[in-house]
């Protein structure tokens, strides 16, 4: 983190392991998704996400602003809800329609959030299912602010 007096990865100590980031990506209840409007303005909304297969997954109505934004520009940022130990994911969205994958997403969502959704809920004509593949992930533990900022490039 330039400007904070933090040394580089070869000189530092206390860098966070990838398992630390995955634990938070898996365990967060709510996430913040940032996309961009066609004119470049930012758009941020809370979403439920799942961490599976090295990616974040969520669904939303096909007409929602976030889905329309991602169809136009798939670049996005997703953060966990915890500002004390955040994980920030810069990634790229793809839309998923494979029935087996949709079934897995529904099963994982039902287990995580205590819902009772059927796979029909993710009908691509009604609700888009989105996979966000991380490009850069940043983690920070506020209890060790000067030692812990860690950046993973995937």
C-alpha cells in the first residue's frame, strides 16, 4: 500500500495467506457489488454471494441495473461486508446458463442462506446467474494494518 510506509512483499511480514481471504469470501453474508452505468458513473448494490470453484456467484433479475451494467461492461468489484477485515475482489463477470451449474448454485444458496429455492428460480429468462472470476484480490486485517495488506493477482 504505497504511501503508508509499508514495505514490499520480499521485505514485509504478516502477509495474509490465501486461505484467510477464501474464508472471508465464503463466510460473508452480504457483499457489495460495484458496476458502472453506461455513462461511467459508479453503481453499488448489496448482494448475496457464494464462493465456489474459485469464483463469486450471485443472481439478480435480468432487468436490474447491475445486470444491465455487467452485460455492457463485465468488469466489477465485489467486497465482503466486514470493513475491519475486508476482502476486495476486482474481477470479470460472465453469465452462466448451464443447468448443472445452476443446480449447484441453488443448492449452495439454500445451504448458506437457509432458503428453499428451486432451480427454476434461476431461469435465465428471469434471473441472471453471474460468475465473477477474480483478477486481483486485496485483503486487510485492521488489527495488523501495517503488516497485513495483501494483494493476490490471479
